[in-house]
C-alpha cells in the first residue's frame, strides 16, 4: 500500500502541474526522468532521442508507463521548452502508447481527459483529438468507444476552426466503422466548405472530406473554387479534389495550372495529373 500511495500522490501532483517529482516515485527510472524533463538535461533533442530509443530498449514496466502517462497529463511548463516542442515530445510518447498492447486498448480514456482539460495547451489538446481517432478501433470497451465517438462529433461542431477540422479528419478516417455516421460527417464538412465566413484553412480541410465521403456537391463546388477563389490555397485544394474525384473534363481545367508560377498551384496540378518535375523523370 505504501508504494501505491506514493504513486497516487505523484499522479495528483502532476495533475495540478507540480514541478517537483519525488526521487523514489515508482517508474522514475533514468530514461523516464530524462523524457519527462525531470533530469538535469532538459533539452528537446536529448529527450526526443530518449523516447525514440524506447523502440529497441527493454520494455517499459507498468510503473514506467504510469510515469510517462503522468508526463502526458502534466501541465508543468518549467522545463524551458516551447509549447510546440513539449507537445512534440508528448506526441512521440503517445505514439508509443498506441503500439503497446498494455495501453492501446485503454489509452482513449486518458486522451478524453487530457483533451477536455483547459489547463493543457491548445496544441496538445488538438493532438489528443488526432489520437482519439486513432485509438478508437483499439478500444475494447463499447462504452469507451461510444464516448470517443460522441466527443469527436461534439468537437466537429465547435466554432474553433482547428478543433473542428482536426475532429472531422479523425472522423473521416473512421468512416468504415459501423458506429460512425459518415453521412453526418459529410454533411457537416460540405456545409463548412460552402460557408464563406469560415477560415480558408477549415474550408480546404472540409471540402476533400465531403468529396471522400461521397457528397456529390463537392466536385461542382471545387470547380467554382478553381474558377473564382482568390485564395491560392483554396484553388490548390480544389485541384486536389477534381484530380481525385472529378471527371475527365476536369483534367482540362487543371492542366493550365502546371505552368502557374505559384508552387502551391503547379504542385497540386502535377499531383492531380500525375506529372513529374523534369528533375524527377
């Protein structure tokens, strides 16, 4: 009981962002201390290398997995890293958890908690949305799968464009699962693509999803974008949709963009038409 009590205290401390980890906490081995930013070395690259070394080192013990899970949930920012660097390290650890048989089936429960935690950085919370989609098929508990599904639907309906777009991508990737209402995702995506008040980033994310999920209106909308959109990013997205889901006449629409000086447009046109650069031939 004494060991369990210390570990519970440790988890609670990390939950509230405490910067001090007890030296005798179970799981705080040398490699975990480095990864979690509790060693004297707190740089991004050494910690990233330590995470990647887990692939060939001895398997993580249950205590080490618990300590790393606490690192994922920690809101401690005293290690001197940028928000993006810290989220990147958490991303690498989460990738490991997805591949571990001991954690893959239940990881979604922790991801749900972290995604809902306003104390977490927006970057990491969006990473959690991506991982929720990927962990869905590994979850063995039907209730947990349902909770993940409902969370993703709710996030896809939010006003924040990054959150909404990330959730739509996650749901679209799950389209073959019987529990996922692909028509609902497609309708939401098409509505966003049509909505000129939405950000270009969200609209160019939504249109390919609507096309992928079979909304026939997506291709005509892509033609409108290609002809009229002022944004090169929207036109590039339209080229991608027409190249994949359009009819042979759309190749004629796309071909002039091969000589467009904007690399976003000529690159999208080459990809859509299967044309390689001269240096690649």
